[in-house]
């Protein structure tokens, strides 16, 4: 039986958790129907490692940026550095960037500065932006709204766990929400309802692996193959056939990340 095609729009294959196992992890993902993966660089000085993984596997792509939790400990990225990365045909997005006040609220100012640089790079390259938002809903909403008014850019709110207000702001700006394994957790009913109220054509699926393994793998290392578990759970919540949900989110992925091809 041929499995429905699904896409892991956000994982971290360069992290130490996968050292020496990337090939096996990629193979297991394909066996689960995960036809494409985007592996994310969170520190620009490590971009060579992320890019090399994308170059090694035909169906793996990459994105690069400075994670907000790293913004104060890493050199501030320049717009020129970020745009230069876009010369590589397998770079499909800018980021992840954003704001995280849950763990690193004391670095809010440098996080905002970094976020604005990433937005400008996304605008100049025409590549979408990958946003991490945690404990900073109001500031993220304000910045994205103000910046969108200055000029268009695509965007996905990755591993979305924020409140309804930020979801509505992002959707009103034409952005996407990405569903992680958190949506399968028993106490995530409010989050599932946010996704259920969102237009189907604005939803993506991801693992954020090696973190946030979905049920029934919760507590273990996450990996791209488990995208299918998250997608099945969300399809069931929406009352949809899994194949239809997989097809819809895969089409959304290709619309947002056209460099990853539509095949």
C-alpha cells in the first residue's frame, strides 16, 4: 500500500541527537511517507553543517538564521549575510528567528533587532520567514503587523503554541501556522481548536525534532518519521481522512516554500 505523502516542514538534523544516524533517520522518514524535510540552522556559524545535510539528500532542504534564544550569544547576523545564503538553490527560507521571552526575556532588545534583520532578508530574497514565538505574543504580533505594512514577505509561525490573538494576527497577514507534536498532547485542546478554526490552506505540519515527540512517542527522541503521527491525530480532530489532510498540508508547504518544488 502506498502511504500518503506528508512533509516535515521543520526539523534539526544537524543537532547532536542525530549524530551518526542522519541517513537512517531520513530513511525512516521516507518509509513513513515523509517525502520532504526542511532542516533548520539556528546558529549561522554552523550553517555549513546544515547545508551539507541538504546537499547529501535530494529530498532534504534547509533554512538558516539565528534562533532568538541564541541572539545574544551569537554575532548579530547582517542582512547581507542572510541574503547571500539564498544563492544556494536548496535554501528555502530565512530563520528560524523570532522572540522568546519564556527563557530569555532579558535579551528582548537584541532579539527584536535580530528579528528585524531577518525580516528584511526575507523581503529582499522573496523567501519565507520562519518565526519562533514563545511568551512574546503581543510583541511578535506588533512587529509582524508593522513590518508587513512596509512590504510583503511570506511567513510560517513554526511549532505554533501561542494564543488565539497571535494566530488571528498571523492569519490576517496571510501567514501560516505549523502544527507540531504538542497538538497531540492530552492537555492541548485549546491549541487544537486554534488549528481547527484556521483555514485548512494555512496549515503545515512539522516535528521540530529532536524535540516534542507526538503521542504515542512522547518522552522519546522525536524524528521526522513522526510527522505522520501528528498529521493523523490532527486529521482525526478535524474529522478528515488522513490522506486528504496530508495532501492539503503538503500543497500548502509547496505554496509557501516554492524552492522545494511541487513534486
